[in-house]
């Protein structure tokens, strides 16, 4: 493929991503999570996390329009697990801070709640026992559509594929598992996604099946 064609294809993919992001954000605003949805996410996360050992879990504090997992994270802490959530740094980088319910926080310009405290490097994410990765959508092959900043794509590139498959789980609403999302070659592909209905296995065969 010539450089001109490659450029055109990349531009088309970027435009398609922006259109899909707009559509999903609009849907999230129009259809906020119900109490039933919150309970579904809480149950799915509790079922996913092994209660027999104390784990370090890299997660995120959701915006109002995102999957409501904050209550579940608090319950995991009560069970003895450690929760790390991101702070946004310049140059599209993330640091990681230990979070507990009621901890002092600040609000980033993007509206993201960020706890105050010791900031850990990306190694904290990479070495966590479980990683919960937000997105606007996943497709049935595991491709991820993020918000567009590339924060998680950079991190996921550093994970060994087997570790990524075993202990890295996408988080999205059930309706956001799509047949296909526009993707570039560098976009992360995950093997599992957690929704209000449970955990689904994704794969190259192009199918999504519940595993819990």
C-alpha cells in the first residue's frame, strides 16, 4: 500500500472513531445507568475478584456517564483488596494513586475525580493483579475504542500478551459490545470485557460469550 493510501486510510479510521465516540457519548447521556445496572456491575465485579486472597487492582473512578463501578470498588476495599486509580499527567501519561472511599480528591479539567496522595509510576498498573480498563466500546474481537487520548494503549503495549489476556478486563455497558469498532494497528485488543451482565470472553473468531 502506498504512503498516500495509508494516510487516507488512517484519516478515515480517525474520522470513524470520532463519529462512533460522539454516538456512544450521546447514548450515555440519554440513557444514564439505572439502579439495576449499578447492581449488575457490582455483582459482576464481586464475582470476578477472588475473595480468598488480597489483590492489588488497577481500576478507575467513573464519570457520571461511565459504568458505575465506584460502589463495587469500595466493597472490594472493605474485603481487604487494594484499589489504584489514575491521575492524568502531561504528555498523555498516567500515574496511579491508592484510593479509599472518602479520600481527598481533586477534579481534573476533563471532569475526572483524582485522589490525592503518593503517585506511583506505570509499573503499578503493569504489576497489578487485576486491571479494569475503561472504554467507550469493545468489539467482539476484543478491539477497544477509548476516549482518544491513547493513555491505556501505551500501557497495554507494555504488558505481556499472556498477562494481558489473563488479568486485564475491559469495562463497558452491555450495549457497547459491538460487532466491529474502527481500529488502527496499535489499538489494544483484550480477551475479556465486564458489563452489567457479567464477564464476556472476546476473540478473533468474532464472537462474544459469557463466562460468568
